[in-house]
C-alpha cells in the first residue's frame, strides 16, 4: 500500500479487497449516526410524558440535533480535507458517543435538548468523511455501486433505531436508548484502522468566519420558525432571531464570495447536476420528514401500541431500503439519474403521503400503513444513491470533502426545516382542534391551555379530570392530533412534486462517466466523452492539477446551458 499523489489529491493505492472493507466500515459509521437520529422518534412520546414537554420542546429534541448537525457539516468537510478524513471520523465518533452518554443522565428537558445538540456536533464530524473517502478510494466505474451500498446502511440504522428504541423504552427506561451508540462506536473505531488515510493536499486554510456566520444564521433561522408561530411573529425574541439570521447568512455569503479557499465554493452551484441533486434531496426530505416524525407518535399516542411495537411498525420503509438501495446503485449507470430522481419523489413520495393523508384515522388497519411505508422505501432507495452519485461526480475529487458536506447539508437542512415548519403547522392545527372540541366541556381555561400545548402534556391531566368527561376529552385529543398530521402529510405532497420537477429539469439523463476535474466540466460533456483518466483510483487525471488549482481559488462558470 503506497501513498501516491494524484494531482493535488492525497490518495492511497489500495487493493480491491481493502476498498470494499473500507466501504463496510464507513457504512457502519453512518448506520450509527442514523440509528441515534431515528431511535429518538419512538422514545419521544415517553420523553414527552417523562419531562412534561410542550410541543415546541419536543420539536427541539429532534431539531437541536439537526440544527448543529447541518450547521457544522461544511466546516467538518473542510477539516477532513485539510487534516485527514479518518482522523475527523475518529474524533467525531468520540464526541458523538460522549454526548450520547451525557444525554442519558439528563434530568430536565433543557439538559436533554443541549445533549442532543452536542450529538449533532459529533454526527456532523462523522458523516461528510464517509462520502469523501469513498470518492477518493473507489474508481468512477464502481462508485455508484459503493454509494448504493452506503445508502443501504442508512436503512439499517433506520430499521434498527425505532425498534431498538421502543424495546429499550419498554423493557428498561428512556435513558437506555442513549447508551446504544457507545459499544457500536467502539467497534467502529477499531474498524477505522482498515480505512486508508485520505485528504486534500491543496486546502491549507480554514474558513472559520464562514463557519461561524453560517452556523449562527442557520440556528437563528430554525429557532425563528419553530417558535415564531406559538410566540407570534411580533414577539421581540422572534424579531431579534430573524434579524440575526438575515444578517449572519448575508455576511456568510459575502465571506464565501471573497474567500480564497471558501467553506462553501459557490462554483458548486454553477453545476446544474450538482444543484439538481442537492435541491431535489432538500425537497424530498422536506416532504417526508414530517411523516417519519409523526408516525411513531401516532402509533403510540393514538393507537395505544407499545414503543417496541411502534418501532416494528415503521420497519417496512427501512427494510425495503436495505434491499433496494444497493440494487439502485447497480442499475443507475444503465437507467440514468434523471429517471430515478423524477419518479422516486413524485410517485413514491407523493403517493405515500397522499394515501396516508386521505385514509389515516384512529382505527386505520396497519396493513395499509405498512404498504405505504414499503412503497416509500422503494422511492428512497431509488433517490438517495442517484442524488449522491450525481452530486459527488459533478465536482473534482480534490473538493470531495466540501462537496459531501454541501450535499449532506442540503439533505439535513430539508429535514430540519420540515420538522420546524411542518411541526409548527401541525401544532397550530392540533391546538385549534383541541380548543374547538373542548369549548363546551366543564374545563378551566388553564386545563384547556395545557391540553392544547401538546398531546403528551394533555395525557398528564387526564387522571385528574372528572371521570364523566375523560372519554370525550381523550377522543377530542386523538382526533385533533390525527387531523393535524393528516393535513401535514397532504401539505408535504407539494414538496415531493417539486423534488421530482427539479430532478427532471436539472439532472442529466445519463450518468457522468468521468469524474469532473474542474468546476468548468459540464455534465453533458463528461457523460459522453471517453475518459483518459479512468485508471486513476480517484477518477482524476494529468489535467486535473491545473483545473483544480483554478477551481479552488475562484468559482468558475459552467459550460452547461
């Protein structure tokens, strides 16, 4: 195993066997991050009751992770390029594990939310390194297969998370779900010894001002959306955070335009296929995260199943992804990304949301929901390998860390904004239904206010109410909750269709056959021109040095129409 300098890319000439072992280890690291992200969903109803959370606090249990995760991805990708991707992976796993253990000792909702934010920091350090390492290790012809398997590992985390979380909540306690990452992360740290060290030799500066302003802007923006509806848009706190978000994000863009080695190379956004893949992922995540957030709560709080059974009920989506994502990676070169990125969100995503938005009720048979989730899993299997391969092939390998971070940021920003916006929308619909339904019952204003704040908090009041009204109150609570999430699902269809339209118009019909060697390389050229650089394990060649020198300093214009 001899390190070789391929242009300005630090690469390692590894055997095919070690290449696939590297994929296995990196897929395991991603599965850990996804496991902890989804394990909370089935534990959330128990957390609501244990900490007597409002709906806003319960949203922040999820959003605290996503906000810091998304806000730090760009910096993490740049750090991996500069200091080594394997090193960042190791550090990220340590931070992630320590934060998970800290969350398990939380005594208040606020402590739990802070711990979740620290978990997001660790997750942000882990995830970009996987895609950038795979891009550097696998030749272009094998990359879509590797990405398909890598995305399939996301399904493993999604499948195990809800079931494992529910089982631990039922059999032990809510805190047990946050102990899970520790032993798994320890195994991953051992496995990282098999992963070759890769980094960029070109990037020697860190865009710290960009990272600071970008993170502040994103945190302030999401906070404003989550709290804006319940507090009111004229509230001084909301006005202040919106102003902070606008100023910080404006300064961030100005910094990135002038930086010699920007955290976010704006030239990425002059590549139509890169933009199409990233924006499509943003909208499909926006459409579907509301569903993934609310279904476990529906099973437990409305249909009354245990947390473990709730986890089992969402598994069809993840199990289908585990099987179909690798298949999608293998067929991508033959079918092309445009077909997959159009049909996956519009037919599978929109179809699932439409079905559940129309038929979901307190007594909906599970087989209908299970079929909808399996149908959605097929769509996710088609979409994720195609977006990943398309976006990562559109930029030079030398920028793989930043490209991976930008791609993942688009995905996570979609999920974060979805939970913020759709969650706030559902909270208002729920509160309105509760107030209308309880208006004629002999309840105090304080009791109605508590029950309108969230279904978890409402259940704490039921034992103390007059037995003669408990049945009607509980029926109002569940009906209001179901109607709120049904409207959320129907609202999400719009974004699923937008994701499909973006894929159709911005993503090329045929897959890129050659890795881009500069931000000047149009998809229409690299998809048809024979490669003279194919033997390179990184898909780059002798012309890459000069092209990447130019591309990394200042964004270049694309040749795409």
